[in-house]
C-alpha cells in the first residue's frame, strides 16, 4: 500500500532566493546550464568523490542495510546503488497497475491536451513529449508524476510487459524539480528529458518520460532491442533528485480518486517500486 500523503513543504531559503529573487534568477541561469551538470557529473563519477558518500548517508538518514553490500568506487556508483531485491517485490498480477519507481506521486487528469496543476505551471502533453500527433492519444487520460528526492532509490522500471519505441531525447535546461521551481517555470517541458512509448500488454498505449534535474549528470537508460517485461529495469538517474512521468490513455487504468484529491490539496503520496497503485 502507498504511504500516508505528505504535505508539500516550503522549499529552502537558498531555493527561494534563486527562484523568487531577481538577483537569484541571474545565478540560476548559470546553475541550470547543462555544462554545469556535466562538470559536476564528471567529478561525481570520479574516485575523488568517494569522500562525500559517508556524510551524504548521514545527512539524508539512508539505511544502508536495505542495499546490496558492495564497495563503491565513486559517488555516482553509490547514488545508483541497488536495493536488496526482496525489499522491492513486483506485483505480477496482470490487471494490477504498479509503480515504476520509488518516489512522491502527484496525479493529474489530462484536460484534453493539458495538465492543470492547482498551484503549478500548467503544460501541454504536446510540449512535454515534443509530438502533437502522439499527444492526441492521451487526451482525457492520466498523467502520473513520480518525484524522486536525493534519498530515494534512483533506479526505475517498466510497469508492464510491452514493446517499446526507441527512446527520444529532448535537449533542454536542468532546473530543480522541487515544488518552488514548478510554481514559476514549466520545468517538465523545458528540462532535458527522454521519452519512450510503450505498447503494453494490459494498459494500452503509454509513455514513460524521465526528466533530468539540476546537477543530474545523466539519464542513463538501458538499451533494448526486444520486448520488455514488467519489473525489468529501464534505467537510472545519476546524482540529484529527478522525475519519472507516466502518461496513460483514457480509461487505461482505474485509480482511486484519493490520489487526485491529495494532489489537488497539495499532498504527495509516497510510493515504492513494484507496489500496486490501481487496476485495469
């Protein structure tokens, strides 16, 4: 079962300065530039970054007994650590719709071609996936946004058996995906992201989108030239909080209305990879 809803909290003073202060916005333009994330990513993938790991674990209260007991050679290797498989069982019942990752879930009904959050910038599906024709397929469907924080498990998976398209990378900026950025910028349609279309066995046509975020060095998707299976790993995010978005067509899945009510009231729902969220 998903966890108890969590009220979206005000962001840190530093983020409020960057996004709400005119001087901060000048610094922000530098921070979200892709080259900054590339430099940071190079350092975090080097052995010189190993010293950060211990303090990061302590600061974010990460229970390392949940993860495989291996030696990490750099910070990004640690950040993409694998959880013990018995802690993420996959519900394999065909008509059950499962979470593709750990994260904080926000749920939206697509109003024709548009997602209209209560307190955030609205955006169109066409802008999100960069394709007006494909966007039409999701009219009046559902948009599920899974926000990953730095303490989450940063690998993500396929939610059903499917044949998949070649992923399409859309180049963009790298804002944070914290709520304060979503209030002022169309983050999901301006950040770098990768779109994969899925013809699923049980939930029809869908799209799975990975969105990069500030100081994420890379969206690292696996390569597949064959159909994929429910619970099979799709890829991983390197350092930073980031986001997985699922687009589902009209009536593809039955979700409890509480998901949408929580989102509308400013709450996110904690979920873990592999657990049941809804039904066919």
